[in-house]
C-alpha cells in the first residue's frame, strides 16, 4: 500500500529549510479564489510563510495561521500574520470559531477525516472549508529532465512513485471523502481557476528547491537536478510559459438541526 502524504511528516515539515526562497518563489493564488471565500475571520491551516494569509488580509479579512514548522511560522509572523505552532490535528482552538477554514497546498499533509472533523468543530454554521491546490505540469522536456535526474540522485525516494495523468484527482477525491465521512458539511463542491505564468530559467530553478522532492536532499544532489533541468530550459530558449489550474474542494458547515451528525472526534 502506498504511503499516504499525511504520514510523511518529515517531508511536510521540511519546507522551512529555506523559508525566504519559499516565499519568494511560490506562486500566489488567483484573486477570484480569495474573493469567492466569504467571511471575516479566516483560519489558515498550514499557513507556511503566509502567502495565502497575506492575500486574505489584503482584502480585509482577519487571519489566524496554524503551522507546524517554527521556521515558516516565524517568517509569517514577520510578515504580519498571527501564527500558532502545531499540526492542525493537534492544534487547540480554545473555543474560537471562524467563518472560513482554508488550506493552500497543504491539506494533503493533514489526515483528511480528522482534519475535516476539526474544521467542522471550529466553523460557524454556514462557514466554509476551502482546500485548494495549484495543478500544473512544466513542458515535457523540463518534466522529463527533472524526473530522470531526480531518479538518478534519489532512487529510493517515495517521490519517485508513478502517478496518473492527473495526480491531483486522488488528492481532491480524498479531501471530499474526508468531509463526507467527518460529517457536519453540505455536499462538497469543486472550483477551478485557470491562469498562466512565464518563467525564466532562473525563476524556475529558484522554485524547484522549494518543492517536496528536493527539500530533503543534500545540496550537491539538488545542484545536480537543477543543472539537468537548467540545460533543458536552455535548449528551449531560456524560458517557457506554463499553464496553471488552481482547484478547490469546498463545503459549507451545516448545523445539526439540518439533519447532520455531530463531527466525529
């Protein structure tokens, strides 16, 4: 049986090894997504350096972040985000409630049922649980260069496991199933936002070390992967334009009076 992402805590908590680079290089979220998630008080699960949290703050929301990595949490605090250090499963809400619970690029590190149950407990009736990810693939030449080099330098990594044509489909399905099993939510919905971004060689090579496959590798092996990918981008003229799709699974918190069971512990 494959290892589930939320069991790979050492990977989940490795992104803070270079929090500055992470915050610089990681893409932001579509403004339309932020606007679609209503409510004043927002809980950001796995807030990282505060990328999504700052976007919610910028449109007038009050945001509390929960983040297990103290390095990421400290960066977020320096950028003006209030953060409490814990995994979401272990975090103590202390009777606080929120209009929205969000997670950008992080819910696959959370137990999908326990996480949804906790979200249901801290959401006000009518509040929204919104879990979102960037779905993307670089050009085939760049993807192939990365895959070959990564398998060479880290042949035993679980990141080498083969994925289907849409690796995020399983993540989205698991998130929705977790909401249903936890109880306390209406039917899950999916949202989709399409956009593009152009990358130079330097910009893409700055992003790659912030991804889960590379944060656990020693510097010499990271450099070897980056050299191979950089050569592929050079052969394409030194830059490329990439299509992104930001996908979300959302569900509204419903009250027990609507016929739903209390969220499971």
